[in-house]
């Protein structure tokens, strides 16, 4: 299986890539700089390949799609992990909307553009999977105030997950949103659970059997309320 993990140079993305590589998959380790991607791929080991990819840059996305097509001819797994702007200091009533727009470029439009560009390669797979890394903070059921850039853009990513799952069901592409929980990463901060535990649910969704769920929102394989 050929897998692409965005934002794989650290945190959840790095651990997802490591677990996929450890399971014998070919993993394309992407980061905004080739240096970071190369370092991460070396750390991950196995059949890991670095790729420079800034998902907010349309030219980067086009180049990445071309490179993956040329080198591998197919993509089985796309993990949309890259994210920014965990803006706990903001409130919706007075939020800096430039921060919200910047967050949307990475957290929503980036995964959306990348998915569109890679669909021909995913459709060439016999077991295609798309995993959008989300957060329970995006759940409308329990949403309160605060963290407006992160929460609204992850909620939008959940909506995109639902639409893509419906539209791609005839192609056999399973699309799910996964919350890794509060994990001890640079974004999550200290005190969270081990990164490996959060990554495991993402790897589960990336390697679902053909009769697995699609259009769902999960943490630790259990459904979350939208």
C-alpha cells in the first residue's frame, strides 16, 4: 500500500507515518521543507520517502501529484493531517479574522485541494482510503466558545468528510474523520496521552477493510457526535 501523510515531520503525522511504515506500507512523508521531510523519513525508516509539500500552495500540490504518479502510479491512502492555529487565546466575538482565514487555508482548503488533485491516483487503487485528521473540538454537539479559527475550520473539514464520503462511495473510496484525542504534541502541549495512542485510530481508518465505515467521525474506533 502507498500512503501519503501530510505534516509528517513531527507530532501525530510523524507517528502515523511511522506506524504505517512499521506495518510494511510504503509511506510518503511530506513536510513544508524538503530538509524536514528527509530528516523525518530517515527517522521513520522502512520504505519511507520524503516529499516537500506545502498544502497551501497550489503549485506544490500539482507537483506532488505528478511526482507520486511518476514514482508510484497509484495512491492507496491519503492522510490529511497538516493543521495550524490552535488559537486558544481567541474568542469568536473579537477574533482576528486574518488568523481564521490563514487557518482555513491549511485546515480546510489545503486538504480539499490536495484530495481533488490526488483523486485520479486514489481511484487507481483497489483499496483507497482518505483520512481527515479532525478534533472533537469540531463537534457541534458539544461546542462552546473559544478557539474559533481551529474549531470552525475543523468543523468545516468534518462537513467536507461527509460530502466526499457520499460522492466517492461509488468509487469504493472510504472517507472518515478521526479525532486523535488530546495528545502530547507541540500543538497539544504537555499532559496529553501518548502520541502513539492518538495515531493508532488514524492508522485504523487508513487501513479499514473494504466493508468498513465511511462518512464517520471517530476516536479510538468509536463514533463521536457531529
